[in-house]
C-alpha cells in the first residue's frame, strides 16, 4: 500500500514538532544536562495518550543532542535476564572513542505490566538508578500501579492531547501538499473527533482522501460514529478472541495503527496465539489472501478491495480458532518492523547518497543505490586516495563517508 501519511509527514526537525511545547522543553533540558555530566534523575518517563508525539519527541531531540538512539520495545524484553543482557549491557558499556553517546529508549512499557513481568519492572527500576547513559521510558498511563517505583526514580514528563486548532493547521498543510480540497467544516469534524490524537487525524484524512480529492462535511461526518483509537494490545485481543466476524472486523475501526501495521502485528502473533496446526494453517491462509488484496490495491489502486483485505486479516483469523483453547498469551512486536527500525539510519543514508549523486552521475537515485553504492563502498574501503578525491568532488558529508568506509 501507499506510504502511510503518518510517516510521510513525520517532522524531521525539532522546530516542526507540533504541540506539547512544555514537555519538549523539559525533555530537551534533561537531555542537555547529560552533556554536562550525570543528572540526579538518570531516566525520563514520558507519559500521555497515543498519537501526541512522545516517541517522535525523543527521536528529534536525540538527533539534536547527537545521541546514538537505541530504540527497544519493552514487551520484547520482559524478563530480568533479558533486560540485563540487552538494556543493562547497553547502558553500562562506554562508546568507542569518537563515537556518539548512547540514549536508550524503552517504548510500550504497558506491554510488560502484567503479574508475570514484575521482575522486569524491578529490573528497569534498578537500571534507572545505575545507568551510565540517558534512559527514556514511554507509557500511556504513568499511574499504573506497576509503575509506582519507576515514577519515583525517573524525571516524569507529561504529554497532553493536542489542541484542535493545532491539528487543523497540520491537516490543512497536508491537504495543500496532496492537492486535496477540503472545507473548514470537514477539517473541524476530523480534528474534533480524534480528541487530540494527531496520528489518528492524519490516518483518518488519508483514508477519506483515497475515495475522493474533494471533501466536505458530508464526506467526513461518519467519523462521529466511530470509536476512538485503542492500544494495539487491546485490538489484538479483540481479533484473536472474537466470537463473531463482526466483532473481529470492528477492531479495525478502533486500532491506533494503520492497516499495514495492524497486518504485521496480527501476522507476527498468529503462531503463538493459535497453537493448533490446523487453526494456524487456516489463519495464515486468510492472511495470505489479505496480502494478495493489499498487493492489488497498491498495484492497481483498486481501493474497493480494501474491505475484503480487512475482512480476511480480522474475521478470517478470528474464525480460524476452532480447536485452540482460549488462554492468555503475550503479544510480540512485529520482527519485520523491528528490523526496518534498526536499519532506518542506514537506509536513510543510502537514500541521501542516491539523491546527492544523481545530478553528478545522471542516473536515478534508486539505480544509484542498487548499482553504484556497492562499488563505491569497495573503492572507499580499498583506495583512500581516490576516496578523498571523490569526497571533495561530490561534497560528501562525514556520515556519508563513514557509511562508505565501513
């Protein structure tokens, strides 16, 4: 499918960050204190509703303060041993000479708030006191009883729902760039119904614009009858434990992620949620059909197929549970998304190099990434003299040279 607008229009500079100026300044000051020494509170705990920019704020400020950001999903490291092995080791190891200082981000803390994860919470609390690098925790509800020890050991920063006017302004800018004609009344409806959740507003706008490029109040009024977004773990529970097709299908309307991301979450968790092999086979068959529909939507812009894709990935998976008993099994973050997240910086550098060289080489940037960069890397790693000349000729920056020489 097309690139989600939540990613396409994701701010890349601190000055473009929308809303929550107080929270941004507090986090900015806390990160800056690490550049002058070790602050009293070594960890920051960001909390607030979904879609208000908690994770984005960390990413933008980490770049501003030249931290090497290590992002982890808390639900993937639920035990004391795993947390010590991954987070503990990363927080204690000093970076190599000349390398950037680390900043560890532990997101989706709700994913480890169950009884079986008390040891994990205790371990994180201990890490907040002895970490040698900045540690940022993120959760929606800081007042969860499981987090009481974390609240006292962290610098707590509150993020609030965004004002309706801020959301309207941001959506209006997207409409201008996408060539969408939309009335002020329609913008008001979208912005008011999301209750301060900018991510949901952008997702709604993209979904509405797929069918038409001119939007009035009558085109968006149906949003008033939708439930607002819910956490992904709640949505997954609805899908895997639904008693009816309608109940499973309805989960899509309250998901706090776009359709493609929800597909990845369901696909990742099917093998652990459905232990019976026949049930698993039926569920994967439904997901394969959904994947085919998504491919056809992307290739032919056949958006009328979207409803069939959503039916297969929700109701199709839910009805596959015929022999597997209903029991609680923890959900896992999609591994494919994790891999993409880990390689995001490298992919961005390749893209920037392609754009930088296309005017000089008279080739498309994608072709340069595929056909030229592999040979450039070999040359930079084996011929320093030529590498120096090319660096000057193409005006490559330090990050680009580092990528080509490693």
